[in-house]
């Protein structure tokens, strides 16, 4: 599964299908294939981009997000609340709470992370979140987490503590090089994790 995950830059990812899944598509090439599933974590322009979602939307595309993202998108969307799940073909999508202890991403906005269960693997996409109490219930084989404490998200130390408790097989850093996180933060995270947890640093693709 880990080799099917592609980083598109910032907080945007693609999971090669089937089903073809995009997470927070941003600055997507116009000739991209239509997605089967698009997951939106919040209503910020760099996570909920109507123009990019329209590039990916085909007749069967299912767009999933929270209520605020549905308002920002102004188009049909499946709205989930934290801990709700939906089955879409072979994939099961579970919404996870995502918030910070700063004004940037307060709990009241109902922002989301996701657990994507597919082909006997669980992939956790954290979104814009700090290490919050609700995350003690999350278990996954692959964890995609922000690096660098941008806008109040988890810093390297807190991310390492969280990931060592979760103990995924693979960790994919996100939001580095754009929101304060750097390649040094990625290396520090790698050094802080248990030896059998592998950090996978993806080159950005489009």
C-alpha cells in the first residue's frame, strides 16, 4: 500500500487505485484522471479548492468533507462528522477529529482527518491537528502527519510521541517545506521514532 501513496505537495496526496483517492487536492494538473473519491479535511483554500476538485470530478466521483467544506465548495458533497464512516466500493472511510489548541483550527469547526481502510491496510491522514486526546483511539499501518508545527499542528517532539504510541509500520510527513516544516524536521522525526517504524519521504509528483 505504501508504494501507492503519492505526495502532491503541501497537504495534498493521491492514493493510486482502485479506487483512485485524492486527499485535499491543490494545484492539480488539468489533465488528471477523474477521482473515485476526494477527501477534504477543512475549508481552507489550500485544502478545499473548488477549481481543483472540479478538475477531478467525474460522473461517479464522491467528494467527502465536513460541513464547512461543503459550504465553501458550494457543490454536492458527502458530509461526515468525526467518527462517522462510509463504505465506497472496496474502501472504508472513517472521519477522525482534527483540531489544534490555537485559533487556527479550533475544535468547534469540526475539521477532519481520515482513516482509509483498503486492501487490509489502514492509512491515517491527520490533517491539520495537534496531538489531541481523541487520537489515542487511532491505530493504523500508515500514518500521514504534519511536520513543523505550522498553525498549531503537532511539532516534531509531539508527533514522535504520538507515533511511537500508535506504532504504524510507515510514516509519511506532510505539510513540510510550506508551513514552517523543513527537511531537518523530517530527519529529526525519523531519528525520534522507534527503529521498526519507517519514515517514507516522497518526492512531489503532479
